[in-house]
């Protein structure tokens, strides 16, 4: 019973942290804006990776550091978003996130092309986006 309560509390409090293609962290936005943020990125014509995690999760914090580097290496060629699902339950529900961290990859056409749960090295994130590590 306690784990269900913890999960409910975790899913009831969300915040979105976007990383622009230049690696800058944007301001926190509301849940409905978080879904729109993902939709805007996936409709842009660029491949996109969205990390769904939480600041309280050690693996998620490690992945955020990896994705910060990916954002810098893929500047202008891909979108990299990091969403804290502990503060945005609507985004987690919309994208059917069950475990943290989960990375969801979208092709340039906006369609989901894959998912991964857990940590990934920088080179694998870039490969899953269909990009080379250098422009």
C-alpha cells in the first residue's frame, strides 16, 4: 500500500525542464505546456529525444548530464528535452511512461522510433537519433 501512495505522490507533482538545441535550460512550464513542448519539438522536422525522469532519481540525474552533452554535440540538428515527471503527471500519462528514466526517440517525421529505459551512453543516444557525433 505504501508503494502505491509513493507512486501517487510522485506522479501528482510535475515540472518540465527543456534543453534547447544550444544546451541552455529553459524555465519551468506547466503540464499542458509540457505536452505542447514535446509536440512542437516532434513537429519541427528534426529528430528528438525526450528524457522522462525526476530530479530525485540518481540514474535520471546521470542521464540529464549525458543529454546536456548530447544537446551541445547535436546543436541545430536535433531537439533534446528533459522532463521531470515527478512534477508533470499529464506528460507521463500522455507518453505512457512507466519507469524512470525513459528516453523516447522521435524521427524527423515526428513519429516515435524507439524507447529505452535506464541509462544510455552519449554515443548511443546520438546513434538512436540517426545522427553522427559530429556535424
